[in-house]
């Protein structure tokens, strides 16, 4: 008897496809597909470093996150039309920025402000964890190119980063839940972990 609706084992993540340089304009971009969750991550750079970082002779990294209207069913209204970002959007983009800053030495990117944009093209659960992973891949590509361009003197990244969800559904422990599983979960846990094994973000909620 198969428990998961997509045929995976309990501890199996969804299939992953990474398409680099999906866009031409940014320094780097990645279309990241994890099952039916698709995230487009892009990195741009400028010299508009915020004052609190400039005072410490640091660079800065910030992130933005959005669900495209057609990424969900029913349709998600554009937040620009509503006139404000939802609490969920603000929370997720702060998490993306925070986790990425945990693995970059900001003192090694003085006068550089990195903007990471994450747009969910299709949502089927795990959009925040997929966005973290996609953003890290795009960040690595951007750093390599900024070094090639002579904008950075050294590699500021001190670790790798990825994120995944897990949870408990009907008493079963599941890895990388899709929307169907997430909507039924008694426990939902999101983890961002570095390549060296450090937990840099743990988010957990429980229905019971």
C-alpha cells in the first residue's frame, strides 16, 4: 500500500531540476524545480549599502519573496494591488535573507549590496525552503561572477546552504511535504542547514 500520493518513500525528497541563467538581466538566476514547486531566484548587485552596514565597513544582502498570482489555486491576489505585503511574505523574505547572511562574510563584500529576488511560479508546498535553496545556488553563481568582474577580491561564502520541510501526517514522519501533505500535517517543520551541519533556521508549528 502506497501512503504518499506521489509514490515517494517517507524519507524521499521530490525530484529536483536546476536551470541556471534562466534570465539574462541579473548577474545570476536559477529556475529551481522541486517536484511541482517552481521558484525563480535571481541576484542583482549595486552599491546602495544601508547605513548600518556602511558604518561597519560591511556590504549587505537582502531578499524579496513573492507568490505569482497564477502559482496557486485559487489565484493569489497581487500584493501591490492590495497595497501591502502579507505577514507571511514579510516573514519568508526575512528568513531567506537571514539564512543567506549566515553563510556570507559581509566584511568581504564592502560597498556591495546584493539583492536576492525569489518568485514562486508554481506552488505545491515547501515554497520557503525551495526559495532558500534556489537563492543559495543563485548567490554562488553571482559571487563567482563578481569575482571575475573584479568587483569582489575574495570569495565571501564560508559554507553551503539548503533547506527542506518535514512533518507528521497521520502519525507518519514525512520528508519534503507537498501541499496535499502539508495541508493535513499535525506537525510542520522547516529546516535550513549548512553543508557543515549547522542549523541556521528552525521553524516549527503544530496542530496537535
